[in-house]
C-alpha cells in the first residue's frame, strides 16, 4: 500500500465517495493507493484533499514524508 493509501485508510475514507466527489475513477484511486510506481499528480492530490475535508498540505506532507534532500 502507498503512503496515500495508508493515509486514506487511517482517515477511514470511503474511496467510492472520493471518486464521486472528485471525478477520479475508482481504478485510478486504486492504482494511487496500491501501486508505489503510480505517480500522484498535484491536481489529484488537491481534489482528494478537498473531498476528504483536509488541508492539501496535510496530504502532501504525509505522501512525501520519506523524501529527503541530498546532502553534499
């Protein structure tokens, strides 16, 4: 499961409801939540955040929490 999938599960989000509210297909949401190689677009992140009534930055921080800059 991806970081987005874990975040949505932790929030007890109904993916069908998110799909209906955002226009993102259930298939696409399934890919975003289960397949680590699937890239989440900024517009999708924003719409998902609106649909679940959280700040987009909260979703972004959770999804990208493992990213670090390279130290020289």
